[in-house]
C-alpha cells in the first residue's frame, strides 16, 4: 500500500461520512488513518456506538454499514448452536423410527 496524501485522506473521510449518513449513522472518528484502522460510528436510530473499518465497508455489497444493535449479526456460536439443534433433531427422528 502506497502513501496516501492529505487531500486523498480528506476525500476518503468525506466518502465515509456520506456512507454513514446514507446508513443512518454518524461518524464519530475525527480522522482517517488507513483502510485497516477502526473507525467509530454512532447509530442514529438507537444511539449505539460501534466500530468498523474502511476496508471492510468498501468490500461489502452496496457499501453497507450496519449497527450491531439494530442489525444483529450471527456469531460462529449462533451457527454452531443452530447446526447442533438440527443434527440432534434429525438423530432423534431417526432413532424414533428404529424404535417403532
């Protein structure tokens, strides 16, 4: 990654501000360092502060920015729990067929 001059940083910072407003958020961070540095946002719906990175925002379809409180994301544990319950229910249904 090459050097980012001050003008480019300001342009990127303004782009981040526009994306935040489009997604009902306010940019709390006062400067943009690089694509991997965390930025602080505040949800305009619920007031929750959350972090995101410019590189992550740019990589998402439609440059979405989502409040974790208003738009909760599933964790690995959530997926594991769902998968475990599905497998257990299928095993129980198979076992009940053998006992009949």
